[in-house]
């Protein structure tokens, strides 16, 4: 009789252990399916609503060459029900740093829409860090906006990625007709730099027309307009993160993915 009871108890314990293991497996499955996606979404820790905030990110590239002028950050673009994962690529402009390709020579090359080290370094950084078929949004100030337009027209980038938007702060028109995605150029009325490129000669109407202008009241201070205007929310606060006046697009970024890249004059 005791032997029968022992056998019966054994099967009861075995069944209980099996049920316990089953519960653990189900719990782990639920955690993987439901909890982890929430954590992924929560990784987007900063939200941007207007173009002046994007300009502030671009200016992080002005760091005296310590980190480099190229910054890439993973994020989320949202405009109403249109939601897409993106990589934001920000490019600072002219900065005279020994060994960094953000000097006057690059200004000339890019202004004539010619190949240059800064452009090549941006393409290389994207290839190194961003998975193929990803969505890209570019933003650049001055020379950085020129380079952004060149990269948006680069055949390798267009073949391997989806360029959604390019936002240019105080930058001339470049690569018109070849660029992928929507380009929005912003120019203070006292800033002369947005018109200093070869496009003013060979594509005059488009160079003058394809630009959003606001008057910051700088008048005889073009350099001040070029360097300070694009932070002003009283001028540009009504432009969304893609440079659309009255637009509703926002960008959320996962700052833990932010990575700087240098741009040497030679490879």
C-alpha cells in the first residue's frame, strides 16, 4: 500500500514540476513579446518639435575638432499617423581646424558641387554606422547644409538608403534635381551665404526661389545673421523639425545611440 502511495506521490510531484516549468516558459514568452517592445520605444528619450532645436543639434558639431563635425543618431519621425524609424545625420559648417575638412578649400569645392573629403567622410560614416535601407534625415548649417545636399544626391546613398528630408540652415542651393527627398533651405534675409554657390549662376531662379526667408532685423550684420538667426524661436519656431512652416512633424531621438565622426582632410 505504501509503495502505491509513493508511486502516486511521485507522479503528482512530477506533474507539479511540469506545470511550474510551463508557467515559467509562458512568463518568459510574455516578457519577450510585451515588455521588451515597450522598453525599445522608451529608448527615444528626447523629443524635438521645431527646427531651431534641430539647429542646436547641428551646432554640436562645432567642437574644435575634438569629436568631429558629423553626428548620427537613431530616432523616430512622426507626422500624424506617419511614423518611421530614422537616422538623423547632422553636419556642422566651416570651422578652421588643422587636418579637418571643414575649411575654406572645402567651401569652394562644395560650392562648385565638386567631390570633396567632407562629403566622402559623411558617406563613409553612414555606411559604417547605419544599416542599409534605413530612412535618413539630414540637417546642416552653412557648409554642412551644402554637404548634406551633396550626400542626398550621392548615388550610393540613394541606392542603399531612403533619404526623406534635408534641412539647410544658411546654405546655398546645390545638386538641384539630383537630390533625393524633400529639401528645405532656411535663410535669414540678411544672411548672404545661402546665395554663394555656382547655382546662383547656372540655376538662378531656383537658387533664389527655393528658400524660406525670415527677417531677423540684422540689416548690416550678415555674419551675425548667419551664425545666430537660426536659433531664434521668434523667427523659426513655427517651422517643424523638417523646416516646414506650420508643419507638425516631430522627431524623437535615442541619445544613447548618438555617435560622432571626424572628417579628416585625407583618408
